[in-house]
C-alpha cells in the first residue's frame, strides 16, 4: 500500500476532489511502477488517474456509516504522535 494514500471516508469536512485525485495519482504511480510516465504513456497515465479519481469519488459519496465523522486535525495529531513514538525510541 502506498504510504501517501490516506483514508478519505467519514471525515468532516468530506474529502475534496484534490485529495481524491492525489490518492489516485499515488495509486497509478504504484501500480505502473513509475513516478512520471514517458511521453508515449502520458495519455494512458493521465486517463487512468482521471478514471480512478472518478470511481473513488463515486465510492466515497455512496458509502454510509453510523459512526461519527472524524476530525481531520485530531486524526493528524494522532498520526504525528504515532510517528514520534515509532521513530523516537
């Protein structure tokens, strides 16, 4: 799993189009094995990003939960604390 892909569901405020597109970009980079495509593959790379972002946005808008929405800042603080605990031994 790509480290830069973060959960996007059940946050207040909801995930933005830019966040969804960034996750799609990371996913395409991971499965293609390349950070930047060659000129000949650029159109296919960009089309894949757009398709995955659209599918991800559709998925996120159709998911339902009874759990309360998570706060982005609180989740970011928890992740930072986990990282510090992990790397500052």
